[in-house]
DNA sequence: GCACTATTTGGCAATATAGCCAAATAGCCA
DNA sequence: TGGCTATTTGGCTATATTGCCAAATAGTGC
C-alpha cells in the first residue's frame, strides 16, 4: 500500500517540505508579485545571505521556483505557479478555525 | 516585512509542515476516500501504532483532519478538504519536470 | 472487579533542519 | 591583473522531527 511506492510519496512530500518554513513561505508569496534577486529577499527577511540562499535552493530543488543569473545578481521566480492557490485554501481554513473557537467561547 | 508578522507565516507553515511527510501525505490521500480508524491506517502504513497516532495528531493540530471516537476506535476524516487540490498541482509539476529532463537528455 | 482491544502519551536514540560565520566562486569594471 | 559585489558552499552548533518501545488511558464485555 504505502511501502511499495514510498518513494512516490517522498517526492511529493518534498514540495510540502519546501513550503513548510515561514521564511520560504514568505519568499514564495513575495515572488508571486514578480522575480526578486537574493539581495532583495535577504533585506526583506533580515536573515543572513547564506541562509536565504540555502532556503532558495530548497525551493528550487523542489521545483517550486527557478533562477536566472543576470550579471552579478541571481533572480528567482515562481515555477510551480499553482502553489499560490494553496495559500488561500490554508488561510480560509485557519480563519474558520478562529471563528469556530470564538463561537465556542461565547456560547 | 517578514519579522513583524512572522507568527502569521509560522501558522500558515504549520499546515505545510503537517503535509511534509510521506506517511502523512499517504494518510490524507487515503482519508480522501472516507474516514478510517487508526488501526486501518496502521495496517496500510506498516508502522508502529504509536507512530501513526502521532502523525495523525500532527495533522489534527494543523487543522487538516478531525477525529471522532466511536467505541474503542477513533475515526479520522479530512477537515481541510481543499488540500486535496494540492496533490494534483504537485503531481502535474513533478510530471512536467520529468518530461523536461527527458527532452533535455534526448536533445 | 478483571481481561481484552484501540489509542495516546512519555521517553529515548538516530537523523534532519536552521542559522550563523568563514571561505569559495562568479561576474563586473578599472 | 586586482578590487569590488552578489551568491553559493562547507562546516559547525542548536534545535526539531521520526520511529520505536513501554506504559498509561479509555472503552467493551464478562
């Protein structure tokens, strides 16, 4: 059932692993507005350049983003565009949970 | 930019963290067909019952699934139904990558 | 109550991830 | 070439996750 095509599930989970970090989530949402160089993302995140670079390589290896070098800078942009649809789904569910907790409290 | 609403991104990333494991991914897909008890999922996964139980609690805490106790058994079912749409997106992207690698090789 | 089954929880060792610093690499310009 | 900037890579420590076993909890039926 599971063990026979475990690698199949491992490949798929790589994408979710890539999105499973606040900094990487932020970057993907930022890239939704257009390509950004590493330096721009670094400034926005307030993390070390090397840390940001490693986060981006995680997203790249998962196939979520792609990169292009132009001069000194490396520009990243979204490749797996459909992941943007995830965020509204997740947000909606989180909002519903909050609403439900509130109505439980006030009941 | 990021540091000011870091907790916001942390909450969202919880959902992706929950999906970022092959066993949990398998369970969510299985639950798409209907509710399952822990024992059924344990049999399919070939993991220790305690391990499966912990995986399920991760999914529950993230709001992805919900549980209901009936007699001795605890039945889990999908709560965040929209996550099912993720899988086709991810699969489609992975397929495209494979196709692209193939065409690069044969070119 | 006792015995039995299903599930959860605590604890531990092995492994993976995140962040920083330092060093390496790559491209620009003089 | 050398100096400068942007990015990546290696290495390290701190922290988080995974999976097992053992023990605790909860529900059933005698």
